[in-house]
């Protein structure tokens, strides 16, 4: 599934996930992408558009796979600023990927992402 996403989504304004070093195996329990700087929409609009087109999965996206530390409660006296993490969080989208996902569902995700970003 990750290979299919890589092939079909390359060339879009989307930064694809890094792959493990040669010889290592990735579990691919998440397929975390980032909207590139030249994407014509932000993450919230992307997720909203995905929801309009999506059919077939209970929860097609992980809207916030990794909230920046700034979004978590901070103990008194601890600094709570991370501009880079916050900026990246606004671009991160985790696409559906799970062991029982069908080829048809993968293709539907690809088709929807391509419609939204083209």
C-alpha cells in the first residue's frame, strides 16, 4: 500500500514519508504526509475535502496524528514554544493505511487526494 501511494502521489504538492534504511522494515501503520509549501490549500481544508469525497472507511484520516508539544499542557516553569512543530502540524495529514484495506479503498484514497491537490 505504501509503495502504491508513493507511486500515485508523487508529483503532487505533498511531501511523502521517508522510507527506512536499506535492510530495515517499516510497519506502515501510518502513512504520514505533509502538504508542501506550494499546496493551494491548508491541512484543515484538505481534511474537509477528503471527508466530502470519502466513501467506505469509518475514519479515513487521522486528523492530528502528532500534536505539537505546544498543544499539550505544560508543567509550570517549562517553556512551551515550538514554532517549527506548530507550523509542521498545520501541514501534516496521515492517509489511511491498515492491513485489511482493499486495493479498491487504496485507489479511492489516491483518486480523492489527486482530485483535491490538482
